[in-house]
C-alpha cells in the first residue's frame, strides 16, 4: 500500500512528542495508525497532541536548564510553522486542481438519469483529463436547463433515488457526490484503490445499497447504504481480456439485485454473471455464450428473465435467464446495420465509416418498462456536406424496436430515425427518450420515440 502524505506527517508528529510520551504511547499510536485510514484531521490531532505534551510538566525531562526551556519553546513553534506551510500548500494545490478539472472541452461521453427527479447528469472527460459532470433539469425535455457543474468525468452513474452520484476523480478513484440539492453538489466520500488501475465502469444495485466499481482486472463491491461511510465488501477477480478502444465495457445489476452482469472480453464467451445476493461472498454464476463479436452494451429486462446486448457489427443477442446458472441464447438478431443509414441516406459498406474523421457506430440497448419491447439505438456519423473533416460531423440515430415474448422470441419490428449532432446515445428508463451528447461540447440533445400502434 502506498504511503500517503497524511500518513507520513502523522508518523513524523509521533516522533516529535517528548521522550517520556514516546516511551509510554509510541507503539500504541503507531498500531492505531496502521489499522485506520489516516487523514489530515489525524495530522491536526497529533500536532495538537505534540504541542500539549511539550507543555505538560509530566513529560519534561528531570532537571531544569535554559537550554531545555528554549527547546520546549522551539519545538512547538517548528511543528506549528511546518503544519501551516504544509496545509497552506495542500489548500493551494486543491484550488488549482479544482480549476484544472472544470472544463467542458471534448465531448459528452456518458449520461446518467435520476428516475422521478427529472434530473440528468452528463460527463465530459475521464480520469487524468480535464473533466466535469453537469447536472441538468429535464422537466421540459425540449429545453434542458443546466443546474450545476463540478469535478467528475466518465464513468458516471446515479443512485436509484437520484440523490447520490458516483463518478471519477482526477486520480482515477471512484467518488460519491450528494445531489440532495442539485444546484449545490457536495463531495461526500472517496472509494480508494491502491494500485492505480484504470476505473472504467460503475453500477448501483436497484436498492442503492451496493455500488459495483470496475477496474482493469476486478470489481470492487462497496456497501454505500450510508454514502458518507462506504465499506468495502468484496473484490472478485475478473478474467478480462483486451477490449477494443471503442468498446464502452458495460456492467449491470439485475432488477432484483441478485445478479451482476459484466462484459469481460471480446470472444464468444465475453459476458460473465456473478451471484451477488450476498455481496461479501460474491461468486461466479455463469458465462454467456453468444456471438463472436465485441459487445458494446447490455441490459436486463424489467423482470430479470432476459439479458440483451448489441455488438460492434450490429448483432443483437437475447439470452433467457429462466435458470441464471444455465443461461440460454434465445434469439439472435443479425444484419441491422444496413438499415441504419448515414444522415444523408448514403449506403456504403455497413461497418466502415464514410470519412477518416468519423468513428465507428455507437450503441445503446434497453427494454421498455413493461418488458414487452426491446430498443437498440445505432448512432452513425459522417463528415459535413462540404467534405471538410474539421467541421462538426452530422449524425443519425436509428432506433430499432422489437416486440418480445417472455422467452425472448421476436413477434414484431419497427424502426425510427432522427438526424442529430451527437455521439454516444443513451436510452432513458422510460424506454422512449433518447439522449445524445455533443461530440465537441458539453451539450445534450433529447428526443422521444414515436408511440407504436
């Protein structure tokens, strides 16, 4: 475990105590520091303890001399001056760091919803970048209204009640923010990791009590029932293989909170199910065998009996989880990409972007609240009409909707289009609202699917 600045200062302050104090309490105090998380409040407490001990006759050496008197005065002064200098430097660094992160440059890469609160949070950037989260009031979806902006980035996820946001710090650690007052977000906790592994995903359990935080090779399961005092429950090790740079790498809880699904690789066996009914004893449940293509997004049905996904080449597998330990591939929908046209209707090779500046297609997948329909959004870009790659690209969202039976069989199909200037689409919990983040600014676009029938 890496030693923090607060830990180092605390141990130096223990050594600054008088000899009599150290003989009685040094080992006990070092044991306390080893067993507890050390903060700057610990440093302040020990500094006050050192000053008090030097002023206490019980800890002074026997005999009296002017030299000892001067020492008794100098040591507290040195401690106090050093503490003021260090704390002042930390405050200055924190202020600089906050200014560094609040940037809207780049594009929106993640969106989170607060069901029932008419709130939406968009994220720009990620760890080690200029990054921020923005809270929007979407009471009127046609006119999203910005309420606040604060340090954050990708990934970003809201608790089910919409009052706590999990995002990422500049150092790559998960951070919890209170949105009880969405105009004044307040940071309430940091969920530490010790090795600098890349944080790429977060997901709340349906009751909001557990937060899954996914790193390069594992997932941390945190008890966040009390967000100000998060408690680590389990760190299952995940066999993750290299994933393409364009894959968002998804994870999701089942509606009853007993299963955690995670994209863990690029081959046919790339989705792993974990039994998290007892999060402290999480265990691998099953591996889904599906298309040999990189999955871009996954979603559970409201009843938890189906799990759907969409791959890079537009294949949509639907798995039946009637027996979660023995999942079955119920339906495979192929060849949707030729129907997802470019904004001007250009029909080229279905998988290749039409211009060097255009990225691969982006996807979203989700069920309607009644569980009877499955929506898949395909967002495709092309260059401007002038052909100038430097000009903001145009995009088209194509939304495919299939009606499903409880077993995952298809019974109907419809399609909807929307020309936008956006990227990385997201489906709202209502199953009808699509959100796109602007590719070059901190802007969000919302549109509603037409009602079927």
